[in-house]
C-alpha cells in the first residue's frame, strides 16, 4: 500500500483553474488583447500560459508586467467571491488521512494559496504544502514532486501524485511517481496518455490506495 499522496492543488482540491484563466483574460482585455482559450490550454500544458499569446503578438514585457499585477488582483477577487469548492473533497481527505500522509505540491503563488485557505479545512489534513516559491523549476520539470518526496523522506514507489493537467502529469512521470488524473472540465482536453489512473472524483482514491501495492 502506498504511504503518501502528493496532491496538485488548483483543479484538484479547489475549482480555480477557470478563474485563473478568467483573470488573465480580463487583464489582457483591458489593453485590447483577446486571449484565446484553446491556445491558453495548449500553452498551459507546456508550462506557459496567460502571457505567451501576448508576447507572440508583440506586446512588450513592461506592459505585461503591469497587467500581471492587475491579473493577480482580479484573481484574488475571484478567489474571495466565487464558489471554488469541489464537492466531497474534505470528506475524502478525512477518509484518506486514516491510511496515508498527504501534502500539496502546487504552482500557485504563496499569496494566492493563503487567500484560498483563509477559511477552508483542507490544510488540516496535510503535512505540508509546497507553493511556487518553494522550488526553482516549475512543472512539468520533476523538481516540485521530487522536493515533495524529499520532504516526506519517501521513495517514488511509496507515493501517488494526483493531478488534473498534462503539465502536472508530466512532472510526476519525470519524477518517476505514479499519477492519478482526476477529471476537470477545464483541462479535459489535455493529453493524459501516461496517467497510471484516470478517476472522475477524488473519492476513487481510497480504492486505489487500499487495493494496489
């Protein structure tokens, strides 16, 4: 039985992927640029995202830096006002906590992560959370998940990663860790060919943990 679960965060434990996109879309619309969602999803899988299209269109980095600050403010506004809970997450974590130790490995920035967890119960089930500032190279590089393993003192075969994006899946695969991809409507078009498991909800994790070596 596996002893550790390393969870991605956005789209897995909280339903924030769309709102991050929406904040960037809105910030770019403020300067007259329309962000294409399909291209954004493709860029996201390559560890790019909001600003790749703008740069390709010739928008300079100084303006992008200004709009990035505006995007971050829009995003935190959404985090505070929109319903981002995923049904059943807290209940599932409570059940899993009886069998495994758990942590979060996310590309979310510390400030956004703090806003999300001001009034939520998720962190009480976690040994720790690694946010973007806690490692050098982002997903799909293996460093985030390798850092999580090191923090636990675990081997890769003792752990399971839970992801919702191809970027995160590729990070787990590169780290040599089996990965369960949970369905997320926003990232459903990503390539999940190399996932060890495909699940509809986190509730299915209990069977994976108890019934696999």
